[in-house]
C-alpha cells in the first residue's frame, strides 16, 4: 500500500477527529465543561434545538459530522487537535471565565 500512498496528494489540513469528551480528557475537564469552554471562546453555540453547532470561527478548527443513534439524527462536532492551543491561549489570557475547571 505504501507505494500507492506516495502517489496521493497530501491532505490540506489534518482531519478533525476529537469530540468534546476526548478534548476534555486532554485538559482534565468533563465534556460539559469543555463544551462551555469552546462556547466561551466563540467556537460553538447552541441552536434552536439546544444542540451544539459551529460558529464561523469554530469552522476553522472543526467539522460537523452527521451521526444517528437510537433513532435520533444530529451532527457531532469533531475538533482538530490544534484547537487545544486556542483554548490554552484563551485561558492564559483570562479571555474566558466559563468552564475553566
């Protein structure tokens, strides 16, 4: 497979792959607190159905991926690891006060 891989173009950006629970684990936060931190940084917000959705700023670091579970269809926000740097910078600058732990 490796010879074929060399012929493929490199991805423009790494795939988004971490949900809020996984991000929170990296910073020692619950998924709830991580979602609040992401919202406080302006990366996501609640829609009219009270589901998290990406803001324009959040689209730079994540993608909304469709999923369904137990008959419920929605979008799961999956984040690229680079968002951790944004969150840490915001926490250091005290730009956010919600969900810091």
